[in-house]
């Protein structure tokens, strides 16, 4: 007898931001100062349907109301799984203060586009800490966004799959490999 997998929060739902709620999606810099960058980023990511994993913990945090409390800086984001989430460029300022993120997975993120990847690659802390990045089924990503990732100097592993916007696969791969010679690049692009 097969057991059905537990659905992820937000799975199967369409992200729609009404004009009335758009103001709430702006970055709250006061909140970042008050609770620290990891807590504020956790709140934003979970509200958008993403998951976070903290340094020293194996369990993914998916429940906004179950966010751990404790002293400022106790819980540091180590990994982000944005599968089926509605994260978008507007909130990427929340990532600026994150110093310990080693993994990010962007899968089926309908609002992720080239500008998001460029912004991600320009984030100083992520340039130092990010080791693994997976971009899967993000239909608005093109060669331009993938090439922008060359600024992630410590990136060790990049997985790209189901990205119909990538039209010049060989050229894009060549440019990345020249900029990041130690990068392990895995492709599933057809």
C-alpha cells in the first residue's frame, strides 16, 4: 500500500498578490534591525512558502508560527528551499545580512527571473558563503541570469534543469566554467 507524501505548505496553490497586499511585501528594514537578518529573512521566506534550515539542525522549518525563538543570532539560516514559493526580487534585500547560507534551491518559482539571479550573485555575503545552487523549472530564467551567477566565487555546485529560457546552452556553460573553474555544473536542459 502506497503512502501519500505530506503536501508542502502552499503546494498546488497559485501565488497572487493583490494590490491591497503589495505594500506588505516590501522589505521591513526596521524588523531586520529589531530581530536580526536571519529571523527577518526566515519570516519573509516562510510567508512566501519557502523552507529554511538552520545551522546545526537537520529539520526544515516550514511553519511560520513555529519559528524558533531565542537570543539574537542563535538561529542562522544555512539552507533555503524555495520550491513552489512566491519569492520575488522585491524581497531579496532580506538576504543581504545572511552570512551562513550554503545552499539555495529555486524550483518552480514563477517570479524568479534574471534580475533575481543577478541580485543574488551581487549579494556580498552570498558571494562568500553560497556553495550549492539548484535552479529548476523557473520559466523566466534565461542565459543572462545564469551567466550573472559568475560572481558567486565560492559556488562549488550548480544544478540547472527544465529552464526553457536558456537558448545558448554551450555558450552559457563555457562562460560559467571560465569564470568559475572549480564549479561542478550539472545540466538537465533539453
